[in-house]
């Protein structure tokens, strides 16, 4: 193989390996933790969702247990949604009186959330959220 051909083959292999690495590369995730309270009381059980503001990836999700959460999240600025529900005895109309789960975290902290967090590679990434029902 001539030197020129060898160079071309090497260049093509380098480009192909770079493309393959880019396609199979999964975004790095970083530890994130914190506490969630509502009116000063720990949220006993719920969910936390971190939606990338840039919209370039899917959300990162975790669970809240006894007011604490720990999860892995991709780097960047996130919109944070927090939700939790309780079983309401007697159910809703049309549900035959069956107990139903009812969201008790105000919408301004989930579907209408303005809460944010920025996940950074070389930081502690601890975010506490003190929510108010009123």
C-alpha cells in the first residue's frame, strides 16, 4: 500500500470511528440530590422531573421519599416539576365512589412550574425545594 493510500484509509477510518463514537455516545449523568418540603413538612412520597430548557434531550426523573431525592441527571439548565398525590376517599363523580389519587402539590410547581436547577459536572448539585400550598 502506498503512503498516500495508507493516509486516505487512515483518514477514512478516523472519520468513521468519530461518527460511530458520536452516535453511540450516551450523555453523561451527574448525581443530583436534595430535599422537598410543602409548608415546612417533608413530602412523604412523590416524583421530581428535570426537563432540559434547551429541549435537546429527554427529561431526567426521580422519586421523592420522606422529603429526599437522589437521581442522575444530564448537564445543563432544567425546569423542575414536582408532583405528589394522596388517595381521596369516596372518589370522584362518575368513578363509582372508588378512591382516586389527587395531586396535592400546586400546579405552579409541576405543570406550570417556574422552578429551575442547573446541573454542572464538577459541582455538588444539591437543590432543595421549599414549596408553599398557598
